[in-house]
């Protein structure tokens, strides 16, 4: 009897932190998906953006057969976004972003004015290096970010590499979560070494009403833990979440980073993602483990 109630207490303790919050969107990739699954409208992500002018998602996405991330469970698999010399995005025929190499997924329901950027939401994702397709940390990369609906700022950005504006000599092999890039002084909310062969699990509780962010982090199968307090950060302007790689050019005193800077040719780079979803945290619900 005592043993049973101990067990049910354990079950209760587990249930309170499990992925039980209502979902806003689910970007997890079902078992059985292929790269072509990302070209059709059953994809969890938009099929038209953001990638090189003459590409499709099926030419960009790779599905690596590796350990699944924290929230992928048995039903979902990781995905990899790759960059090549063809990763030149053209928002229009006359605006060709030769300064960048880009491939970023936007959740299918996240059209810029949908509820994913209102109220209180927790964004989950896990990110991992591909040793066979290393990034070039002489460059700055944006891996995960929210870009406002008017394309005037990023309310938060997870970066790696040589990040403009950071002190000379800073380790480029970090994952650095920055706050709103239009702030007078861009705040680093959290950072961690971008170690290889490890899943880096993140959850960001975004209070769009209060303009605050709280960051949770863990590695591999460990439960998420809070790594920051609730920090003020301007989250206004709605917009779209991006998951992938936006590689910036190198060079000093650039006036238009979308078109200027140096990009070496012959690249074959990738970043692996798992467990992308957003849950509704209005009543404080945040999943810390599956
Ligand atoms: C994935 O890797 C495992 C072993 O690591 C292997 O048993 C399995 O067949 C592989 N699956 C595919 C689809 O290649
Ligand atoms: C896309 O293809 C067209 C036609 O071949 C070519 O002119 C253009 O440069 C290509 N765009 C990119 C970004 O490679
Ligand atoms: C975006 O999605 C919301 C619902 O989630 C909808 O009300 C709105 O009309 C959509 N906007 C566009 C431009 O499709
Ligand atoms: C990495 O980037 C730097 C700066 O663009 C470049 O000089 C170097 O050749 C690149 N390395 C590789 C391996 O492409
Ligand atoms: C990384 O975090 C540590 C611990 O909070 C902090 O001391 C350090 O300044 C941070 N570095 C960067 C580049 O944000
Ligand atoms: C979000 O911010 C609002 C406004 O400050 C506050 O009333 C609410 O309690 C916050 N929600 C959570 C879950 O922290
Ligand atoms: C970049 O701008 C700074 C400040 O205006 C200037 O001192 C420096 O010479 C410039 N560097 C190059 C390579 O143009």
C-alpha cells in the first residue's frame, strides 16, 4: 500500500513536468517522412521559404539517422538543414541576398500575425552539430530567431560563430542567445559551448504581454532546467520563427549585410534540429521533460 502510493506520487511528480501543455504548433517530423515531405503542404513547415532561389526543401533537408532529441519520442525524427553555394535567397526577382547563405524553416501555421506570437508561449527546440558538415565559425550564423512581421528586428536570436558586435577574442564556438537586436545594447540572455555529439535542448517562455523571456536548457535526455530568470526583452511586432542557418558574410564596415561581405565557395554545411514545437503557457505550463 505504502509502495503503491509512493509510485503514484512518483507518477504525479513526473506528470507535472511532462509535455502535457496544449500545443500552439508542432514542428516535429513524423517517422516515415522523407526530404520530399517538406515540399508538400502536409509539411509541419512552410514550403516556400526561406531558401535559395532555385532550390526546394527536398534538396536542402537531410534526415540523419541519429539519436532522437528530448521531445521527439518514438514517433518523430530529427531533421538537418544544409547550406550550399546555391543557398542564396531572393525575396523578389530584384532583391537577391548575395551577402547571405540561408535555409530556415518557418512553422506552417506561423504566418506572421497568428497567435504563436501573442499571449504567453513556450518555444521548444533542440539543436546539434553535424560533424560531417561543419559550420565555418569565422562567420556569424543565426540558427533560431523570431523576426517581426515588418522585418525590422529579431526579437531574439540564437547565434553561433564570430558574432558582430561581440568583444574581440570571444570564443566563436558558443551558442549565444541574444535579446532584441534593435535594443540600444544587445543583451546576451544565455550562452553555452556548442559542443559536438550532444543535443542542446532549449525552451524559451515568451510572455508577449509582459515583454519577457525565460530560458530553459539541458543536454541530451536530461530534463530542461531554468538557466535565467524572467528577463525583460521587447517581443512586440509578432512575426515568424526561423529554424535553420542564416550565414552572414565576413568583412568590416558593411552597410548592407544582405548584399555585402565575403562568402567562400564550395560550402557543404548543416545544422540538425529536433523537437520543434510551441506550447501555450498562459497558466504557467512549461514542459521540462517528455
Ligand atoms: C539507423 O541506425 C540503426 C543503428 O544505428 C540501424 O539499425 C537502422 O537500420 C538505421 N536506420 C536506417 C533507416 O538507416
Ligand atoms: C537561379 O537560376 C537562374 C537561371 O539559371 C540563374 O540566373 C540564377 O543566378 C540562379 N540563382 C541562384 C541564387 O543561384
Ligand atoms: C494568419 O493566421 C491567422 C489565424 O491563425 C488568421 O486569422 C489570419 O487571417 C492569417 N493571416 C494571413 C495573412 O493569412
Ligand atoms: C571560413 O571563412 C573564412 C572567412 O570567410 C574563409 O577565409 C575560410 O576560407 C573559410 N574556411 C573554409 C574551410 O571554408
Ligand atoms: C556566457 O555566460 C557566462 C555565465 O553567465 C557569462 O559570464 C559570460 O559573460 C557569457 N558570455 C557571453 C559571450 O555571453
Ligand atoms: C505574462 O505577463 C502578464 C502581464 O505582465 C502577467 O499578468 C502574466 O502573469 C504573465 N504570465 C506568465 C505565465 O508569466
Ligand atoms: C571601418 O570604420 C572605422 C570607423 O569609421 C574606420 O576607422 C576603419 O578604418 C574602417 N575600416 C575599413 C577597412 O574600412
